[in-house]
């Protein structure tokens, strides 16, 4: 399955929020939709889910206009939206039926997900008796119980402890392995970098960067080396004009040209006790800061 958004535009009054957003996401892969607050991510997601319509542009699935009777979405919102005073099983069934499931199938799928997430014991409890992290897992059940083809996760790891974060990671990997499209929207770049094959960065309602993350990184100038060694002070002293100590204790050397890499590596090995050398690749956080900066 291939999802495409093509030149999506949206205005609210005189405020043009989206100015021709385009990207594509493939089944069996995760896609990261990134941007600072106000960049247009939420509006894009709401148009995708048909909360409201775009002013212009197309949404295609496998090259055809999206048929919302056949393509189902699962959505985990950043702002959780369940009923705190209601029994968990009752509202999970309610939301599954809203998405077209019959009651029997809804109960079967809900019980599977409650068990998968370690939440079966809370089935008959009120939502407000649960911790914040467990409430979030119940919200996740509403996103997955109806077996959607496209799963949208907005800040899914927010508020989760490391154990529950690992559990959610496993669930996301399982959904990807089923051939589903998983779309992440998050400011936690480490999770995006871990899961997403492709990204789009929005800034001011426009695409400022779109593509496969591996290719984006490879297209950066490869003129920096990361050097691990014991005598880092000596290296920094002798190459003060092009060296910098990094937080992890390695030394970053910035060369005038990528063509100097081989000569510099040979020089380092001959003159220092080197533990490791590699070409520096920017992190997703580095890329995000560069492209999401309004002053760029």
C-alpha cells in the first residue's frame, strides 16, 4: 500500500496554514512527520483523517483517490480523549463499534490488545483509576482494536516509563511487519530515527525537507571525522583550529574537504593511539534543528 499527499493546501480565514504539502508513505514502513509547534502537522493529520477537507490537493492510496470506506485509520492523539469516569471495556467497545466493528469482533480484538499490553486486569475498571502511562496504553487499544491499515501516532512515547516504552516499540514493530503504514508525529527524535525510513519536515506550512532518512544523511558533506582515543587533549591541542570535544568524549575533526579524509585517517593512525575513526553523520536532531529553524 502506498499513501500519497499531493499539494495539500488549507487556510483558516486569512491564515494559510498549509501551502502545498506533499509526501508519500509506504506500507511496511514508518514515516516521520516532523515540525515545530504550528508548522502544520496537526492540520495535515486532520485532513488525512477527514476531520475537515483540504482547500486543494489530493490524497491517494495506490494511485487512486482514497476510499474511506475501505481504508481505516487508527489514531493515537497527543491529547488523550477517553472518558475518565467510564468503565474501560465499555468505552473500548463503543469506539470499536464507531469504526464499524460488530460487538463480538470488537470484544475479541479488545481482549487481545488488553492482554498484549498487560492491561487485562483493568478491563472492568474506570479509566481514572489508572496511572497516566496505563491510560495511554488504553488509548492505544482504541487506535489498534479495529485493525486499521494506517496507524497515526502523535507523541506516542510521551509519559511512558522505559518498560512501557519498550512494549510500545515492540507493538509498533509488529504493526509495521504486518504491512501497515505507521505515521509518527513526535519531537522525540531518537524514536523517529529508530523507526522511520522516511521523513517530512514542515516549517511554516511548507515542506522544507522530504525523503529517505538514510539518503538525507548521506547527502550531507562528509568532511567530518569522529575520533575515539585516550590522548584526546593532545589531538585537540595539535589540531585546535579544526577539532572539538563532543559530549561523549570523542573528538570531532572538521576537514576543509571530504577528499582529505583518507590522508587525515592515515596521519591519525600513524601519530596517535586510535581506538576508532568514523565519518560523522548528522543526527536527526541536527537535521531537524537546521530545517525547522524559522531563521534559516
